[in-house]
C-alpha cells in the first residue's frame, strides 16, 4: 500500500498510520540533525536532575512543557528546511530568510528553556552541593 492509499484510510487504521508517520519523522530528525541529539541529551540530563533534587509537580509540568517545546520547534525547523530545499536548493534570499527565521525560533525557545531551567534548578542544585 503506498502513502496515498494510507492517507485515504479512516478510523483506527488512519490513527495507526498517523503514529507511524510521526515516529518516522521523529527518527529522521534524530538521525539527521545534530541539534536534536544535543536537545535530547540535555533533556535527559535535566529529567534525571529533576528526580535527583526532587522538584515539585508544578515544576515538572513547566519542565515538560519547555522540553516538549524545544523538541517541537526543532522538528518544525527541520520540516521548514526540507521544504525550502524541495522548492529549490539554489541560493535564494527568501530561502535564507525562511531558514534563518525558523532556526531563530528554535534559538529563542531554547534560551527561554535555559532560563527556566536555571530558575527551577538554581536553589536545589546549590543545596545538593552543600552551598546553602
Ligand atoms: N537555498 C538557500 N539560499 C540561501 N541561503 C541558504 C539556503 N540554504 C541554506 N541557507 C543558509 O544556510 C543556513 C544553514 O542552512 P542548512 O539548510 O544547512 O540548515 P542547518 O545547518 O541544518 O540549520 P539548523 O542548524 O537550523 O538545523 C541557513 O540558515 C541559511 O542562512
């Protein structure tokens, strides 16, 4: 069955194929984008740190939203890069703007994620190392 036929599916089968396509997308970006690997490593370290210092339920929610946001922006950034390359691989000022703006979206959200991480972990990490 090719992808056009899969797209015509309805109900549970359609849902199943949506998950298959989504997991392929995630795997593709993980394999091909170094930044995604870096995001995943940092996210894993932060999650482990969350367990170690014992952050509150609200802090967990904030952390998960922020981590999910960074990963989602990286996925959308890669999708935009590939669509731009599909339209033309030649140099074009608009292609440059599209890719630069998409990359900036990831950068801005990542900066916010770092600040949120510092706010959540600053105090508990100091206490963990006996500075407070
Ligand atoms: N077709 C193009 N025309 C003009 N500039 C381009 C073009 N393709 C890429 N660029 C420039 O090169 C940069 C890197 O593009 P590339 O497609 O290699 O993305 P990347 O290195 O995977 O980016 P990211 O780090 O965001 O994943 C873009 O941000 C853009 O400034």
